[in-house]
């Protein structure tokens, strides 16, 4: 683990054991149960429509569209929640020194320049012992900047969970472009188990 190589503090256990984390995750997972119930109702209505009317009827077509519109975001939400749990069940918190920066990004609103709208967005930069940047992520709490330190659970080549000191609040973060450094077999196994390593990823060299 890179944090250990740098001599940074690594908390014992896994991030999932942090007090308050399970309650937050369960709260985020609650819409999945409601969505699944809604999906079941829509499936029953679609079945009834197919039996009662011609499959190509307007009612059946509308119900298929509604079913797909419900299922797509539900599956994405389910995947996001599973990734959060997998990461926090695999990694312990690593305490990283950090700095904050503001970068210009393309946005729906903001100053227009050369045909695009631009806005400023905060980033948290995880720092190496020499003060150079290791990687940068969105801040764990949009309302405030970390004061020189953040907690990270994951692999800096790909992403993970980023939290304010103490482990709360936290958010799932990924690198826009995965790092190409080769990891140890143990690091690679953990990244695959947590769902952080893209299947197409290959180390440089």
C-alpha cells in the first residue's frame, strides 16, 4: 500500500467499521427497495397489458418505456451502492496530507468562452512526502475544504472513498484517467475485489 510506503498512518480494520458508516450506507440503499417495489408493480401492469391488448398496442409500448426508465437508474444506483460497500469492506482508512485547488471545468452554467461554458470546481490533492501531487479528487464535503488532511480508503491509481478526518462525511471518488503504475499482487487483488480496477486496465511498462 502506497500510504504505508510513504510512512502515512493507516487505521486498523476496514473503513466499513467506522461508527456511523453503516447507517449512512443503509440510508443510501433504502431507495433501492422502493425502486424494486415500483419495478415489480410496473412489470405486473405490463403483463396485464400484454394479456389484455395486442403486444404492439400503445399501452404496452408506454409501459415498456416506463419500465426501462425505472430500471436503468435503479441499476446504476444499485451498482454505485455495491461499489461503496465493496471498497469500504476491502480497505482501511489511510491518512493523507492534502491541499485544495480550484480547476476550470466544462459546465452547464458559467462563463462562456470559445463556444463552451466554464466554471470553477474544487479538488482535493493527495500529497506525496515531497509535497508533490499523487492524485486529485472531488472533495468529500462540498460545503468545506479539508484542513491539510483527508482520509482515503482505496487505491490511488483508481479511486476509492474519500472522507473528512474521522471518516465522515465520505464520498466515492474515481480518477478521470487511471494511473498506470504497476502495483503489488496484493494491491491488484484488492483493487479487483473492490471493483476499482477497470477490466481493460494495463500497467505501463
